[in-house]
C-alpha cells in the first residue's frame, strides 16, 4: 500500500504502521492526534497531511528523510 487516508475519524495516536513500509502518502486530517510519533516504520513517506488535530509541537519527523510535504494547519502549535 502506498496511499492511506484516514480523515475525519477519532484517531488519537499514530500507530500500527509497521506493516506499511512502502507508504508514500498518509492523510490523518481532522482527527484527535496530539503527538507526531511512530513514523520511523515508514521511511518512504513523502506526504504527511496531519492538519486539524491537537498537535502542540513539531517533533517525531527525524526519520522521514524523504518527506516533501507536511501539512500541520489548524493545530495547537505555538512555536516553530
């Protein structure tokens, strides 16, 4: 699988992506996620759409060397 869209759910944690090592596009728009985590199992990720969540700080992206697009609008980030 290369594209996964889980918009408009009540997801509160990013988890269980280990079985998707070829994932390129992950859309978690409009959920209840408060922390960017557990993305080290998807090193091929190029697009991460994680807008309209509860994220307060930008972290957990260190292993995403191929990431081209990161959408964090409408979160609770106070400092970049």
